[in-house]
C-alpha cells in the first residue's frame, strides 16, 4: 500500500489533486512527478486539496514551493485548499500559508 495517494480531478480550467497520506522522503518522487506532470500538461490552475494529509516534511514544502514558483512564473495559478492541521502547522512555520492557502 502506498503511503501517499493523489486522486486527479480535471476541471474546465485546471486540475485538482486530492492528496491523502504522508508526504516524506519515501514518496517524494511520486509527489513531485504528479505535480510536474500536471505542470507539463499546461493546466492554468493547480489546486491541492490537502485535507487528508497526515504528515508533511520539509521535502513536501520544497516540492510545493518549486511547483508554486513554476505556475506563477508561467502566469498560472496554484493554491492549496482545505489543509489539514499538519499542513497548516508546517506551512505556518515556513510562512507559506499566507501565499497559497485558500
């Protein structure tokens, strides 16, 4: 069983991922590939629903920040919706919550 799942939901203007589980070094390649693939498919909006994230290390922050910068630089939009308490705490510590959380 994968420690991280990402359900892909296409919308009329972008893509949403329902992220559940743990974002850490064990599954960083999977997490990064899913976000990179969405960027390369030229979606103008990427939304991460992180309500069911139970752990997020600094690796997750690095990947999210990298993806955010790519979207903003390309004129797209990136946001996080319904962050779990774990995500809020980690992002609050890194001052990213104000930038990306709806």
